[in-house]
C-alpha cells in the first residue's frame, strides 16, 4: 500500500506524551506531530531515530503533522495502526492471504458490543476477523503483542470467542510491522491476561494468523506468514533498541500537552 501524500523526513527528538512527538526536520526546525499509535513503542519511539511525517492542510487540525514511519536499525516500521486494516484489506483483495483467498471483505462490522475489523464472506462462509498491528520484538526476534496492557484487545478476544457460538469462523490476525521478525507470540510479560484469553480463544476454535510486512519509505505491503508460538516459555522483549545514528538533544520550547487522540482542534 502506497501513501497518497508525500512524506517529510526528520529525526525523532522525543515522545512528548502519549499522542505527541517532537521531530527535527531536515531544515533544522522542530515540529510537534500527532502519533496515532498510543502503544508503548519502546523499540521505535527512540530519540535520534529517522522518521517520516505526513502533513495535513486541514485548518481545523491542531497539529499539521502525523508520525507515519520510524526507521529501527536498517528497517522501516509502519507505526500507524489506522493503516494496518487497509494493508490487510488490500492483501485480501489481491488474494495474498492464502488462508482467506476468494473472500469478500466488509470492514467495521458491528457484533455484540464491539466493532470487529472485518466480516469476510464467500461460499457459505462467514468469518469475523480482528486485526492487530505489532511493532515489538523479543530477544529471539519473535514479534510480540501487545506492547502495553490492552483492555480493548481483551474485549475483542472475548467477542470472537462468543461469536463462535453463533456459527461464525473467527480469526485474530496479527500484522507484524517488523520485517526482521521470525515468529509471533503473545507478550505474556506485558499483558498476561491477554495471553491467557488468546490461548483460551484458540482452544475454543478461534484461529490465529500472523503475517509480516515489507516496509519502505514509499509503501507497506503484506509479505510472508509467520509461525505462531503459544507456549509460555518466551524471553522478554529486548530492552535495548538499536542505537540511533546520532542522538538528538534539543532544548524545546514548552508547549501545552493535548489529550486529543485525533489531532483535531476541539
């Protein structure tokens, strides 16, 4: 999937708060950008890492810039979770997900008390699928989810398990945004309840699919599938991220924090 707007290059200065980052652009100016990824991003949101920003001309937005991608070592990581569904939807239309080939996708399907990412239909099949974007790796190179406790993710697993009883086939799809990943596993050391619920859901019949992406500055596309590991003997996530090319240290002007999740003026 190619972004339809040009991206601006910069260097991450700091993550100001959950929804905001400060970035030094190529002209040495420092801007504050909205980040749609509210997870920990411990291995990605590191001062000194190269980043790519999009810019909006919407005059009602409080922050013009949005953080889109971060370079971790030699690899670009697409950190925008709002794009994950579109990447998967594009792959479904192109039949790049063999386990789900030939199915028609209906996004944002209401079921129970949740809005499930996709209803897939075809040949008397009805499949509910929830997509999660993954940016964390453990010490052995396996992708892990979540990177912070996720009550919303726990709720989705309960809804998928419940939907099995109504005759749906249900899939938890983990889109790994680290193209160096070798496998996928739940991050029990971060959210043990999510790991427990995931294993219970699998035992009840929920399927797990995990695919990684190939990400460049210009596009993010679905690549190959990853093996799923559900044993609980996993190592913890790597504590040290790759060293940035040049550590950025700037004295920043004080700016009022915003609790807005969409970067739009209230």
